[in-house]
């Protein structure tokens, strides 16, 4: 494809007459970046562009200017602090975070090309823990251009976002009783159990003053990834562990990142949790109040809420049996999850003296 111009490559993707306006906007947007286009692919989330220096993604998804400017400064802060194991935002030739063309806002992100990571063993979990600790250490004590909250799926603000999630679960109960599919029947039967978990989580987070932790992280501009889970980690060709895009980053408690990873990678296994947390704690010690907040966040039924939201609110394009299988797995895992949480609390209490003084 080296003999084709950038316009030739774009025309191969945007060749339909109805998309000529889009062609013009994308062409103007790309002119704002210093990229040598070798290949272009249209994707649901933007335009994947292979350049001489790797792959990037040009997006036109709505993002507030403040978040994009925050992302660019976070990228710079991390790299200046010696952390470069991530895919960040690509600045325009003028050094800005985005470009606007005909009232459409475009931004460009780097893409991590690598293979999935197997987190079934302690070594990979420890690597993930050290990576997250390095990310948090590099992303603290800076002055962002705007205060932006994490945008990950489980990054609800405290306490309002937690209560809103529980209220939403109750709202879905009413929808379920009107529809009454197999999914709805199981949902209604198990809902009270998950709501009680949410209420218990709220009690725990209040006791450890999670609001103060959140306010302190905000005031000190501590960077939180917002969506740190196995799907956002990859191994490059040299075996280096990388974290994908910082588009969900914001200022917030770092334990949100610990929680998101443990719930998706450790899957209620104490040995796996210990391997990850001990690696984090060795590199960037947690306070006792943070350890307590981590438990509270793990108790909250985020997975149940997320699945219900996909089903009732977002109407995710999945077949009914896929939703049902996921719900069955969540219900079946409840006993294991409850046992894990009790064991985790005992483990943390036994090691209480190793935790730092309360954050803030």
C-alpha cells in the first residue's frame, strides 16, 4: 500500500457517496496530526490507522474538551515521571488534545498491539500489581488543567453514585415484573440479596470515611485509571506489560483500580488477591483506611448492577441466553464470593500493622 496516497487510502474506506462529508472531516482532522498513513480501517469506535510508528485510533466520540485536555496532561505527567508503559493521547502538531472540524471533535489515541495476559498464576498478578503501583506513583502530586473524575464503569462518585446504582436496581425490578422472562424471574428472586450487599458496602465505606479519601485524592490530584482490568492489559512483542488507553483516567482513590482488577482477574480467589495486593503494597504502601475501603468496594454488587444495566437500560445487543448465562454465573458464584470476602478481611486484619497511616 506504500504507493497509495492518504486520500487514496481514505477513499477506500469512505467510498460511499453518503459519507463524502465524513471523508472531508476526517481528512481535515488527520491534517492536524503528524502521522504517515500506511493503512486505514473503519471501526465501530473510530478509524484505525497504521502509521510508520505503530497504530493509532482517530475517534469522533463525544468527549468534553476538559477531559481530553486532562488526558493529554496526564499523559505528559506520567512520561515525565518515568512511566511509559501505556497507550496515551496523541497531541496535534500544535500540541493540543483534539481538533474540531465542522463542529465534530476528533482526538487520537495510541493503540497497544500485544497479546492477552494469562492471570491464572501469581507471577502475572504480581506484575500487574507492580505496574499499577508504578502508575499511581507517577500520577500523583501534579496540577491538572481541570479536575476530572474517573470515567470507568465502576467509578461512581461517593456516596451519590452508589445510592443511584441501588436505586436503579430497584427500578429494574418494576421493569422485570412487567416482562417476566427467565432472566427477569431470576433477577427479581435474587435482587434483595444484592441490594443488601450494596447497603452493607455503604456502611463499610462510611465507617472508613471513604468520602475523606475521595476528597483527599481529588485535592492532591492523584491519578486513577478508572478501568484497570485484564482486558486493558497486554504484553508487547518484548514481553513488556502495558496498560491500554488512559481515556478513563481521572483524579480519585487508587483503591478503585485495585477493586476493578481484583473483581475481574482474581475472581474471588484469596491467593490470587494476595499476590496482586502484596505486589502493590510493597511498591506503593496502602493505608489501613484504604484497605478497608477496598473491601467495601468489593462488597458492592458492581457486576450485578452492570449486567442489569446492560439488560434493562442499554439493551445490549446480546441474545437472551447470553444474559441468562451471565446471571446464572453471578448467582452461582455468590457463596464463593461471600467466603472470599470473609477470608480477605481476616487476612487484612492479621496484617494491619503493615499498613501505613491513614491517607490524608
